[in-house]
């Protein structure tokens, strides 16, 4: 019987935590910084990174920022504040709505500050229908190659500008305090292009979990006791007035991570057809290939 060539993710939370904590500590010392600055979103990735930073450096060297704007879900603000309290770290909160308004970001999509709950709900649903025009399954592919001036192209600019302004604000905060800026992008996002290029999670001095897949991160979160209220909620980028779940967009993190892990290690996608639906394998392969430029740029002459 022919042996399968497929690779399976191995997760040793204790070992991974030890490696990441040492990396944070060593990087801070090597770059001659006195602490770290982290954008805390209330989601899993930044919560894990913040917790590991406290374990690595102690709470006095960790500075957390929550950077909401008009479309931010109040639930994530509540969770960010609650986690910061549990970690014993102060949380600085700066609302960026005025900056985004000045940059005319909100005018990219015709949503506006609509009076009345019913009317706003109708517009949000319209926005969701335009952005998720094939349901959930093609959204990320459309995002990587949108038509000029389409709803998807505008939604890219609308959402990504928020993360880039957050990045600039975090760096301003960090540089005045001689802090190391820590990004929070994970491997699943990195390999599928489901992150903001040069945004707050990608543009950083160090990105300590970029080699960790989402399902591995979930095991680490459980190991270091990230609260259930964060671990059990949907993976929402919190950039739009409509809720979006990355788990759904990728066909499930468990399946996506296994497929991506194999594709990254040059396993032919045909090897995966016998285990997973061909459609999801081809979809993730297309995301992996189409997002390569996000992992390779900026391009330059040699």
C-alpha cells in the first residue's frame, strides 16, 4: 500500500510558548527597546500575543492600545478592556474616527452616519450583499483581484486604510516611548492574503506568531488561559459594519490549515483531493498563489 505524502501539523503549546517568549525578550533587548507596544483588537491573535508578551517581559513592559473607529463592534472593545484588566496592563484607547473622516475613508463606501436603526440595517445588508456577492466562498479571491472601482475594490480601501492608520498611530505611540512594535498576524492569514498589507498586524518590528497557524494558535490560547469569551467567538476582522467570519470564508480553519501546510511544503494539491472536496482545495490553492505578491513585496531592482 502506497504511503501518503501528506504532512500533519504538530502542536506542542509549551514548547511554542517558550520559543515565542524568548524571541520577544531577545528582540526587545537586541533592538535596545524598553518595552513593547501591541494593538489589542479583542480578538484571538492579539490576545495571545499580549498574553505571551506579559509572560515574557512582565506586565510593566507591555503597553496595549485599542484603536476603535465608527464601525468598531463594542463587544470587541469590552473584551479588550477585560483582557487588559486580567493581564494587569493598562489599556490606552484612541478613537480614530476623526482621522479616518479627515482622510475621507468613510466616503469610499456610501454608508454615512445613517439615522434610524432600520434604515442603517438596510444599508449594511446592502453593503454585505455587494461585498459578499457570491455568498462567502469567493470573497477573499475577489478581494485579491478586484475590478476597478468595484464594491470590492472600495471595500479593500475602506478596510485596509483603517489598519494602516492604526499602524501609524501605534508606531507614533511606541517611538515616543522607545517601545518595540509587535504585530499579530498568524500563518493562516499570511498564506491566504486575508490580512492588511502594511497594516497594524503586518507592519511591525517583530511578528512572533507569523509561523503559527490559526488552529495551533487556538491550542496555545487554551494553554496560556486566554479567556473563553475571546477563544469562543468568531474571527471577525472588525473593519466593516457587517460582521465577517474568517473561519467561514476559508472553509473552516482546521481544513484550511492542513491544506495550506501541505501546499507550503510543496505537496501537490492532487494529493489532497482524496481527503477534501476538490473545490475547497482549489480555492485555497488559488488564494495561496494569488496572495504571493503580499508576501514578496516590495519588489526592487537587484
